[in-house]
C-alpha cells in the first residue's frame, strides 16, 4: 500500500491537472508536489521523445535497471513500453536469464553497464570503451544519465511503496521478478 496519496485530477489546481494526463500511480503520487512532478515529467518526456539514444537500447537499459533492483513497477511498465520500441521477448528473456550473450553487441554492452550502475558497482573503463564502438558521446552520456536516473526512480517507487496498477500485472505474470 502506497505511503503517498494517489491524487485525482479534480483534487489539483486547474494549472496542475495536465500533470495527470497519464494517470498512473507514479504520477498520481508525485503530484503531491506539483513542481517536482512537472520537473520529473519534463525529464521523462525528454528521455522518451527527444533522446539521442536508440529507443530500443534506452528501454533495454531501463529494463536492466528495473530487473537488477527488483522494481516491479518499472519492470512491468517498461516491459510494455519496451515492446513499443522493438524490445523482443527474446531480449526480455536474456535479461531475466542474465544472459547478455544472447543480445546483439550494442545491447550486450548497454545492459552490462546498466546492470553495473544499478548494482552500484564501478563501470570499468573497458566497458565504456566497448560502448564507444556503438554510441557517440551524446548517446553515451544519455545512457549513463538514464540508467542512473532510473535507479533513483526505482528507489522512490520502493520507498513510497507505489503499487503496480492492475492493468500492468499481465507483464509481471508473463515475466515475473524473483523476490528481492
């Protein structure tokens, strides 16, 4: 059960109601602080719609972070979102099985670095060098920022105990997370 109240649009000032145009639990909790919600949604919009990082690689990085930190909310949402950006069931199975060798070379490097970031481990220079074979400097920068940001989002979700919405439970049944 969430430690924060899930707000409804009618509970908000008129100027803040657009923050819930996508009324998922994460945003419904965040709007308890409209300014922070607005800033977060601006960053989320940048990541999803204007990022220079290939969308499939972006989603694989987020999925790897969610898997590593056992964030049911992020995992369920990004299984669905990832499929919109060509993340395949085979890609998901590779993450679940901790089998990056089943991924193409760029994806393999991306999930390796995302896993290290999520686990709080040092990312070796060799891993960054390997990523540079697939990503230019702006995309590499975005990858590191996105993976790091989603670790923070997962911590917020966990600490606030944000519930997975019922309509995302199908993704968790199809690709269940092991216990934390």
